[in-house]
């Protein structure tokens, strides 16, 4: 009969989990310079129109905007975590001649790709993906 020590099983389990893990998330320290532009279409039959989230990283300065029908609002309190996830919000107000709602922007960087979720209290969560442009 072949017996295995608990240490052997633990090491084998760790190796299996590491091999099955998806691509590693981008850390804040290694996020490449560039711009990511995530766009989404309106939801027919609602007042949830076309949207765009633009994120920019330039030499460690991470910023973003949410663009709606006729204007853009900055994403405030935009924070990038070491695991590549981020979050921020916009304030409700008037953009051009359009009233903009407050939005919550969340997402995660994986390599040169970003996955973004845009949420507001009026529209369902909207999702998009974009690749970095230098």
C-alpha cells in the first residue's frame, strides 16, 4: 500500500490551485501607462443611454471620466488596489444641458485588459471590457 504524508498532499493541492488560477491581476505598482476606453450602448426602452468610461494611467497618476450624452464627469476618489481592482464615484449634476446621475465605477485590471462595471440607482449594472492604448 502506498502512503503519502500530509505535507505531500498539501504541496500537491497548492500546485494544482496555482496551475488552475486565471491570469494574475495587474498590481498598482506595475500598471502600464496608457488609456483604456470602455463603451456601452443604450438600453432600449429605458432612460439608460450610451456610456463611456475612460481610465488613464500616466506615471502612477490614475484618473478617469464617465462620458454621457453631451459631456464628461470626473471619477472621484478613484482608488487602485494592489490586486488590480479599483473603484470610484461621480457626483450628480448638470453636464452641458443634460442632468447626470451619480455613478459607481468598479473594475479590475488583468494585464493590458480592464473589466469595468458602471452602476447607478436608475439603470441596471452595465459591464464592458477594453484593452490598453499607449
